[in-house]
C-alpha cells in the first residue's frame, strides 16, 4: 500500500468541499485529476472513502477515519519543513493556554500533541472555560493564548486574533428522516421540527436566533452540553440539530447513522481562532504554539 502527499491533499479538499467540483476549484486543477487521484487512493487503501451521490460526496466511515490521519500527516510535514527551515532550536518556559468546551474536543488535541512533540521542554498549563471568562484572563495577563470561537468576541479593542477554521452550519438528521431524501431544504421546513440544541459556545443562541427570524418560536425538544448526546438523540429520531460541520460525525456512540444536509438561506458560520492580548509581548513558547497551529491548518489548504 502506498500513496502520495498530492493524493492526500486532493482527498482532503474533496472531503472539505463535499464535491469534486469544489475541490478542483480550490486546488485550481481539473475535476478529472481530482477524480483519478481519489480513485487511486481508494485502490491503494482497499476501502471506499466516499459515497457518491447526485449532490456530491459524503465521507464513508473509513473516509472519516482516514481524514483524521490525512490531516495529521500534512500537519507533520508542514511542521517538519518549518523546523528545518528555522534551524534546530529548543524552546522552553511556560505556556498558559485557554480553550472553550467546543474547541477542546474538536480542535485542541491534535495541535497540542504536535506542539508537545516539537517542544518537550515547555511546561503547558491549560484551562477550559466559557469564552467571556477566557477573554478576561487574556486581558489580565493570566493566559498567553486561547483556542476559542472568535465569532462573538467581546473585547475587540484589547484582543488580537487569527481565524484558522471557518465551519458552516448544517442540518443534522436521522438517516430515515423525510428531509434527508430531499435535494434542497429550506428553513421554513425546519421550523416545525423538534430541535436538539447544543448549549456550548453560543451554539444554542445561533440556532434559536436563526429560526426565530422566521417569526416562529423553535420547538426545543432537548438542551445538552454534550455533542455525543446530540448525535444519539438525532440518530434515534428525537429531533434535528443545526450545528457546524466542525463537530459533525456520521454516527453516534451507539453506531447509529446520522446525515447532514445544506439548508438554503443565510446560515451562520462558526469561526475558530487563536486569541491573545493586543500589544503585549508574546513569550517564545506562545509564539511557537501560534506557529504550530498556523502550520497545521495551512497544510490543509495546500
């Protein structure tokens, strides 16, 4: 079994855009090149990575698993290139890191594991809390940097931030839901559905604001701070959910399948980024953390 970095990059682009055409446009190459590369990659791995349908591509279970490894491979290559270009150096000291509940589970782990491997002499101390409190700690100098949702920052004048992840909201449905069979879904069709809301990082606020704009009060069936609970409830037909692609997985812990669908209309996007105090001197350990994060997510666009 063998595959190339080019095949990995083409696969990631197709996975992120959900179509060959979207991947080809982002990579500035032909659709046939993307299609051939993915087919060769699937042949090398011996498993299908995508389910093909009229609207584009959906990752299979094997495709979801390989995507995680593919992103890690590109990030390691980017970090290795950066380290060699900068020369061998050992960073030491203390990194005081903040993270919100959503980013702790879906963004931080890969970044932090790579950072620790590259900087074993840095003592990392991390705290998880709500975004507003993390902003307070950054402004007060108690945190060097935070990985958090930047869409709703309060202290813009005191904070500097860099967005590295933008994730669109989509509708989560059980596999046998009537709307899952439609090619196009409108917000009007969602308003009468029982809604499962995720009460972290203002996810509930965004979903309710979106549906309330139509003039009806959303029918909330369940509130939870657990993404896994949302998946299980959606999969078993307790309701639907409006959540960003960042936290989407096509199965629950029990193994039940869920699907996500585009909804026509002006849906919000989730922005995740690095946040630090504006005008402050950034420690070498914090600068290195920012560089590792930038390298990891730049690799996804290559």
